[in-house]
C-alpha cells in the first residue's frame, strides 16, 4: 500500500509539472506573438511619420527586416547570443543553425521546465529583428534600400547577439551584476546606437536644415502613427511580460501594471514639456512620449512599484521633446525620433534600475554605467564601420533627384496611394 501511495503521489506530481510546463510554454508563445505584432506597430508608426512619397519604401524595409532577422538569428545569431560554456565570457559560438536537444532535454527539461528550446529561439528571434526596425525609421527617406539591408544582415547576425550575450547569455556583464530585464539597453539602445551611426554618415534630408533655421518635414498620416503606437503598447505586454520567462502570475501581472503606468506617464510628461517648449499641443511628441515611457521601464519592469514606474515614465516622456530639439540643433535628422525614444530613453531606463526599485544603489549605478558604455561603444563602432564601408563602396544615399521624387517611385516603381 505504501509503495502504491508513493507511485500515486509521483504520478500526481508529474501531471502537475506537465501542466505547469504547458501553461508556461503557452504564455511564452503568446508573448512571442505579441512581440511579432510590434513589427506591425513599427510599420504603421514609421509609415505615418514619413512623407507620402516614401511609404512603400518604409513598409518594404519593415517586411524585409522581419525576414532577415529571423533567418540570420537562426543561422548564427541565436548560438552567438547563447553559446553556453563558461559564464562571464566576452564571446562564444555554439555553431550554425539550431540543434534541438534530444528527448526531454529540449522540452520539459529545458530552461527549468518553463518553455521548450523552440520557444526560446522564436521568442528571442522576434527581439533580434527589432533592432534594425529602430534603425530603419531614423534613416528613412534618403537611404538606399540595398545597402540598408546589407547593414541589417550584419547588425542582427553579429553585433546584436554579441552584446546580448554579455548579459542574457551569461557573459561578463551578467557576472558583474548588470541588470536589463527586457532590453532598455540590450535591444532599444543597441538599435538607437545603430541609428545614430547611420544618420551621422547619411546626413539630413534635403531642405531640413536651412539658413533660415530648421524646416519641419511632417509625416503624411498621424492616424497611422497613432495606430502604430497603440499596437506597440499592446505588443509591449509580450515584450516585457514574456521576459519573465514563465507564466508566473504575480510577476507577469506586476510587469503588465508597471509597463502600462510608465507608458501613460510618458504621455503626460511629453505633453507637458512639449507644450511648455512649443506652446501648442504636439501629437507626435505625445506618441513618442508613450514609447519613451515604455522604453524607460523595460530595463526594470519587474523591479518597480507602480509609483516608481510612473516616475520613470514621466521623466522618460519629458526627455523626448528636449532630446528631439537637441538632435535637431546638432543637425542630426531623425524623421521618427528613434534616437530620442530608443537611445536616450533606453540609457535613462537602464540607469533607473540603480535609482529606483529593488536594486537601487551606488554600486549598481556604476555597474549600469559600465554596461551602457561598453555596449554603446561596441555597437556604435560596429554600425559606424559598416555604414562607412558601405558609403565608401556602393554608397548609402540616393541621389537628389530620387530623394525629391520619393523612394516609392525611384526604388519600387509604385505608390502607396492613388494620386
């Protein structure tokens, strides 16, 4: 009887473990789908913020970025970012392609029973493609399509996985104690550094900076831009919520709350500061303020109280109009504000981990700064070199006539709308 009771208890435990494994894995796949929807959000946002004559071009880039991101991350990126081996390394590579561990090792025995090997790959692959999407908006309306796609292949295949490995792949920053829950630095600032390198070498759009001052070049559809922001906010529940890496009810629900509070506060921060600066109600600033709040909370969404999340989002949103004006004064033309949203707010959000929440402290601040500088220097140098080589060889900017006509006709021979 005792042996039978032990067998029954063992079977019950196995059923419970299998049920928990299924629930966790299902949540991770739902999160993956939500992150995928963010690409639709980026496509709508960037389309709305560019001129009508360049909509097809920006949509084409967004489609290709997802394809390039998934395939390059499959071929090289995943095993470059998660090489295994000794913790604390600077570099590692586990081989090309994907190799599913045999039996239970790739299923319930993988990641402590939280999700499968395949789920791990596809969730992380959706993150990887995001980096080049950030770059695409910043360099919009004047970059050649071919060289940009070459940049994306190299950026997602090599640069993003190496710096990602330093933290998420148990590398040297992880050993140091650097903290970035869902990627304020590892995803957003990385994309922002790539964008900054691109716009420096590319130069501003024709007519943007004149002798008489800065000439605004408004986007063609604010409704599209607004739809894009709400899709991004929606997808961020998977971006941050999935980064719990399980279906833990308490932590996932907390992350949903902190994510939303920061986004809402970001809108208020951008609204107030932009009105004080410009004396009118600027929708584009509020939209980017929402995104700034989301980027700002991403590094510490699991560590913050709702009140702390509101403070982080409020400051991140307030940063947006000031940052946009700063980049314009430096004559760094960014049609969608990607450098302000993803780079500047990404840096702030990473530092916020050491100011608020469970890890706040001077020692953590030094560690966070170390991670920001190391990843920034590597990423900017890599992106700058790639863009510089492309500029010196095949060129990265369309000619003046093509820019004036619009890239839709010049590169795609089609228009987004009937004229």
